[in-house]
C-alpha cells in the first residue's frame, strides 16, 4: 500500500479478471454502434460497484471503532452513552456511599453486641483472649456454666444495652445446656487399654431466665461425663433494637441474637477450649412509632434507587444494541472476506468486533439493578439480606469505575495501559497456570511435612497464605524463625523447602512474569507508530475519509458506496478504458 488513493489487493481482483475478459473480446469493438453499450460495460459497472461496496464496509467498520467525539463529527450523533455513563457513575457512587454508611452501622452493632456478650457471659474474659480462653479443671467447668446461668438470669439488671429475652407467646424461651458424649466407654490410660462406643448421645436441660440457681442445685441428676464428653453447648436467644439508625432518618431494625457458648473437649487433652459465637437474624420491628423525624427521607431514598434502576436499564439497552451491531458488522466483514477475497477471518479479528467494555457495562448494570432492588426491599423492611445486597452493589460499582478506563483509552498516552493489559492477558493466564501447579505442589508438601511443627502450615489455607506472603517478601524472617526444632530432620527439610521456594518464585518465576509484561509493553509501544498490524486494521486503513468529511452522514442502507472515493473510481475507470 503506497498511497491514500490506492485500493487493496482484494478489491482489484475483479478488475484484473474483467481486464483480461476485455482483451479477449477486443475484436468485437467494430460490431456495435457507438451509441450501444459495449458487452463488458455491465461487468465493469459490477466491478466498480464491488469496489464501492467494499469501501462502504470500510467506512462502517471505521465508524464503529470511532470514539464518541469522532462519531459526533461523523454523523452528528450526540454521545448519549458517554453522558449516561458519567451520570451513572455519579449516582451509583452516591448510592453505594449511602448504603455503605447504613451497612456500617449494622456491622458495628453486630460486632459490639458480640463483644458485650463475651464480657457478660464468659467469666474473667479479657478482650482478645479467645485464643487462650480455656478451662483445665472439672470444678472450673461447673463454675463457668453456673456463671453463665447466673448472668443470664440477671440480664436485665446488669446489661447496659437494650437486650431482652425472647418470648414464645406469653412464656420466655429457655436457655438450653446440651452435653454431647460417647454412648459408653471405659478408658484406662495407665494400662493402655480402652473400650469405646462411637455412637454420640446428647443430653439437654432447659433453664428459664427467671429461675437461675446453680446447675447442680437445679438439676442434681445432670452430670458431666468428662471421660466421654465431646462438648457442652449452651444456647439462648436475646433480642435487641438498633436505635442508632434513627439519627440517619432510617427505621430501626430488630435483631435476634442466638448466642452459642461451646466447651470443646474433642481432643480430650486436658484443655477444654471455650468459644462464644452468635448468629444474627434481622427482622422488621412489628410495632413502632418515631416522633421528631419524618419518613420522607426513606421515600426519597427509594425514589433515588428507582432512578438508578431506570438509568441502568437504559445503559443496558444501549450497550446491548451496540454489541448486537458489532456482531452483525463482524458477520458482514466475515462474509465479504470469504466471498470476495477467498480467505477466512482469524479469531483475533473477529473478537475485535466484540467490545469487552460493553460486556463489562452490561454485567455491571445487571448487578446494580439486582442490588438496587434488594436495597429497596431492605429500606422498606421486606428483606434484611445486607450481605447479598452488598456483594451486588459493591461488584457493580467496581465494574462501573473500571469502565471509566475505556474513556481514558481515547487519549493516546493513556491507551497504552489498556492495550498492554489486553495483549498480555492470554500469556499471563498461561503463565499463571504453569506457575500455579508448582505453587500447589509446595502447598501440599508444606502442609504434610511442616504442619505438625509450624503454626502457619497447619491447614492448606494458612499454608497458601504463608507462601503467598513469602512471594511478596512479607513476614519472611518469622516464618523461618518460628519453625520448631524438635526434629532435626524436619528442621533441615524446612530450610531446604523455604530456601528453594523463595529462590524459585522470587528470583525466577516473578522475574519472568515481570519480563512478560514489559515485553508486551515494548511491543505495544512499537505498534503505536500507526502501522497496521492485523488484516482488519489493514482493511480499514485503505479508507482515509475523516470524521468531518460528511461522507459518514450518508444513508447506511444505500451504497455509501456511490459517493465513497468517487475520484479514485473515476481514475480507475479512465485507466481501464485507455488500456483497453
């Protein structure tokens, strides 16, 4: 390709064929009168029409890949999608911040209640001491259970919160103490003999909140079988109301806290670990009355969420239409290359027509619509699924902000990041798959060999977290230092294991990964010289019509085809006539 007025090799195939036909039929010139069209006139007209159609296809493809400003100059179409995306980013961010503040109050209320329950019901509890909170004597177990029963019975007099017992009709729901133990067993460690029945039985008692004696006084027949005991679980339900939302013009929620205190004796090691956890159910308060505040803010929030849903539906429709137009244009280009050029279009060129940014926006719109519907139901107290709503709204907002990079890509200096990420992505995935196999092999090996001697290798999850931290250079010295030296063989193996892992991943694999990215970056910089690198780009580069040339305003259904590069067609026609 030597000039802007030259046509592609594919477009001249039919001209060369027609020229040969004209030479073979040159002896028929004198047969026809000068006013009659020559026999090759129809073929020549068809040839020029094919060139016209090809150039029109180029213009359509070129218009499809223009940015909003260029499309405005080309056809005068205002960039409604661009404006809509900017507005959507603003209102979705406002929605997320509003919901985040509301959700933050819910999370804070849950966490503070959990801490309060630990201080209320666990004897001599100190903040942050759950990892070491345990009992070691039989009397301590009974004392802790009696303490829980006493605190539960005096809850109204000791708590500073608005906690209350759950009621089942007119009666309070009782506290339950359940002991799990093996059905039968005789254990003689001194003789190294035992006999055990692996069937597990459960023995439960009920204690009502207004009746709070000690365990042995109320239930003298209830006995803890320490030799066979697996666990003791104390379960009760407390209710509370989160009043802090009133200050933010939101209706308070009613909470049901199912408190579970577990005395874990599964190991039978002489150390019974004690743990307290709670399950939370959020319900709509049945009868409420708020004075000094208006519910108008709630309705405005719901109305704002409805506006976001309408905006996302509009964005979803426009982006879906653009994706469909791109697929149709891809089929038209594929058909042209197959019929006129006799070659198949590679998948890399086909994927150029599928705009990944539109797919990302469609996904984000879908997530935001679902999240906004859940948020409306939460605001109106129909649902209380804060976690599910947070996932949809958070992921949708993340994708919306990532989509902003698309518009930064219209600037040449910023576009290199997007091009590098897109070009390096396939190689990065293949590289990660290979490196992941080596990573998993180290995880399994470390878990089996070092697990009994190092806390960070006790489970596969902690092993993976530890090794990933080592790759990033974090917590490296404590990982080496905390290795127990009870077994010299395992200690030597741990040194070989850790040194080889750090050397392999930091000095080799991570360096190769960085090199892969930098090589792609250098390649992209070289390609930004403007030289077409794919068949699709070469095909589009033939048409030099500028966006403000006015040719793009022609009817798409007509052969833009009649006005595209008319000077070039006239020159070709004159050349064919002279050569004939």
